[in-house]
C-alpha cells in the first residue's frame, strides 16, 4: 500500500492556531478525566478507609496483569448529570488482561453512595455487558454495591434496559459460555446481590463482603427478625451453608489472588482468523492531529490527514479516489489488522452515498472490519438532489451499513449532525466501539440551523393569525436554541449520556481502535447478507 503524502505545514499560522486551541481542549479533558477518576469527598474516602476497604481503582490495578493496557470505557459518563454527584456513573468498566486472558471488567465504586446504581450507572454496566456479549468476552465483576439508587427508582427499575437488563445480560453471557467471576468486597444488597449470584465463580472477603436480598435493617422491618450481617450474608455463611459464593478470602488482596488463579484455569479462546500483518507505527506523528483538528468546528479539514496519523505506516489503498470525493473509502491496517476506512470529507451526496454502500458490501464480502471517521453535516438537501434520489441513495448506505456482519468502529472526530450520523454508523447502528474526540459535537442539526427553522415555523404560524414575529422574539428564539444546542451537543454532554464509549485524546485513536479491533476478533464474523436495496 502506498504511503499517504501529507500536505500539513506545521509552521503555518492555521496549524499553530489549531494547536493552541486543541492543547486547551486537552487540558480541560484531562482535568475532567482526573476528577471523575480520583476526586471524591474526604468523608467518603474516610468511610472506606475505616472499613479497611481498598479504592476501586486500587483493586483494578491489583487484578490486571502488570504492564498491560486497560481500555477504560465511558470515564465521563454522568459527568453532566445529577449535579456531578455520580462521577464516572459510580462505576468503572473496561477491557484488560487478567492472567493472560482478555476480560471485561465492571467495578462498583462504593465511594459514591455505597456503590448504589444511578440510572446512568445501569446504562453504563448494561453497555459494558453488551460489549461482552457482542465480542464473546468473559467478565469479572468487582462487587461493592448498595443496589438501586433508591431516590431514582422510577428511572432504573422496571423498563427493558433498566436494572433487570444487567441480570438478563449475565444470563445470556452464561448461556453463550462466556465465564463470569465476582469478587465480593463490600455489601452487595438487593440488585447488587444478584451479580455474584448469577456469576459462575465468586470469592467473598470475610468481614467486609456480604450478599443478601435485604440487609439486617430491612429484615427487621419486614419480619421482625434480628440478625447480624455475618449470619445473614457473610463470607462463611455463603461459602459453607448457602453455597451462594464459592471461596472465602481473609483480605481483599487474597480475594484478588484467588480470582486471578480462577481466571488462569479458563481455556484461552482462539481468535477469529483475521487478515493480519506485522503492525507498523504511523509514519506521521499522531500528535500532529492537534494542529489538524480545526479550532472552529465549522472549518473543514482533510480527513486523509487524520487517516495518515491513525493507520499502520500511514499506508492507504484508496477506493474510487476520483468518484464521490466527499467521502474517502479505502483499505489500511491498524495494529496489523486489515480494515476498511470510511471518512467524511464534506457533505454526503448521491455519488458518495452509493460509493459508501458499494465499499461496505466489499468489506462484508471480504470480512474486513470497518472504521468510520465521522465529520458530517448530513446528506445534501434540495430539489436537484431529491430528483437524483438522495433519500434513496442515503437509504442504500444506511441499509448495507446497518446490515453489516463485520465489526464496525466509529470515531467522532468533529461534527456529527442529522442523518449523516446514522449513515456513518452512529450509536444506533451497533458499532462495537464508538469513541469521541473532546472537540466533537453531535446533534440533530446545527444550533443556528435549528434556531432558523424554529423561527421560520413561528413566523409562518403567526402570519396565519395575521400577526408577526418581533425582532426581540426572534432574537430570544435564537439565543435560547443556540445556547441549548451548544451545551447539549458537546462531547461532554453526549458522553455523559453514554452516547459513546468514552472521550479519547485524538493521539490515542490508533491504540483505542487497535484494542477494540483485537477485542472484536474474539467473535466470529458471519457471512454477508443484505436487506433489499431500492435501486
Ligand atoms: C435493583 C433492584 C432490583 C433492587 C435494589 O437494588 S433496591 C436497593 C436496596 N439497597 C439497600 O437496601 C441498601 C441500603 N444501604 C445500605 O445498606 C448501606 O448504605 C450499605 C451497606 C450499602 C453501605 O453502608 P456504609 O456504612 O458503607 O455507608 P452508608 O453511610 O450507609 O451509606 C453511604 C451513602 O450511600 C447512601 N446509600 C446507601 N445505599 C443507598 C441506596 N440503595 N440508594 C441511595 N443511597 C444509598 C447513603 O444514604 C449514604 O449517603 P450520604 O453519604 O449522602 O449520607
């Protein structure tokens, strides 16, 4: 494959302006990430210390094989919700290596409300377990949870993707033969109790670990029975009387050591026979992305320059380079894995949409995973394009993309608006992993466009009544709508809602994708089948 010839001039004023803007953005990203991971009220840290418990990240570090990477997911989940009271949605999820096996890890964070599950905690855990199901991964649960966050029960209890989905996913994983291990460090009450109960293996720490449907106060209230924690759900009772847990441990360290021994007994699964070659670092420095990503989201940039800083050796075989030029399609390797890359270089027109549909079919035929690099304002609108069939051409792209059997990966590099988000494998289209850059935005349309649309609707409505929209009213619609859009389309807001699997430093894109692709290779790729395309 030929090396991409970069046209970036690192001494240009434009590059330097972008660099300055992106360094500031990265500073903000790292500040937020660090706070979500580590900043907790002192009294909560003291409570855990008094109980002799480790922090969730200390447990995680001890569990993982030393020196191996951990792909943390959705670190900034819930960051813009609940007044910031549920940092990282009160849990850690991610993919790492334990005893040489690739595993998905889910850890409760009992520094936040006893590890109780906020609605967003549940969304994050369910998403992590969906990842385990899609990619055939075993799961390790680090349990220390008060169960459902009681004040918000109506947002977490009875619906399809609420708390029950965690247990449903555990049962599905078990049926699939994906092993699950629970290490019980703290009190696991009610919902929290089913996680170890639905695991294949469990280890429980004497003194601090407990598993019960209702703790002693609830039992007293319900039946009048007075019972201690140890009698009701402690380590010795569950490992010698009820059989709910398998191994007692005297300390957290011992529980983790037993857990690692259990995982070491699991058979190592053979991965899908992917098209692979020796990995090669990109020829161009990924950190140059900071000078390429525009300071202003509306400024167009060449996606080929991004591809050059993500793929192996910066080598790329472009498909149909002279046709449908607002969309780049082509083959490359990431961490040695062959991939089909689809990146926006402008609006999606009829030709670029048809090119995408054809390229996606080729990748499915060849079982080549797809990487989508989104920077899209949408599909072209207007009489000329409708007459050419832009709606049905866009539908073709969506049809084959949605029906793909190959694993798909999506990066939000800048703007993602309207149906372009869908065609380019947005969240609704089952990317195995979707990551956002700190500068990126997602919304149904741009804020100014939404404000203009709503002002036009209001004007038409008032004209029907023989009235007109005053300048003050128009200005108010503009400022209200654009303010809301600016806030709600930011990567921090959408990541808080778990519309992605996390915000990443753009320079880490290649490693995030490499780990994600390696993870996806645990599941087989089916033969292609397509829906009916409107010709
Ligand atoms: C999903 C399904 C099907 C059902 C459920 O899960 S219902 C949930 C039932 N859960 C419980 O009954 C657990 C009640 N909590 C406890 O027993 C204890 O809090 C504890 C053993 C989990 C932790 O005890 P610890 O001494 O370590 O800490 P506390 O001071 O008691 O609590 C710290 C902090 O967390 C708040 N908290 C605890 N549990 C919940 C909860 N389930 N929902 C909301 N908030 C909870 C507690 O009020 C305290 O808050 P502050 O720090 O603000 O005082």
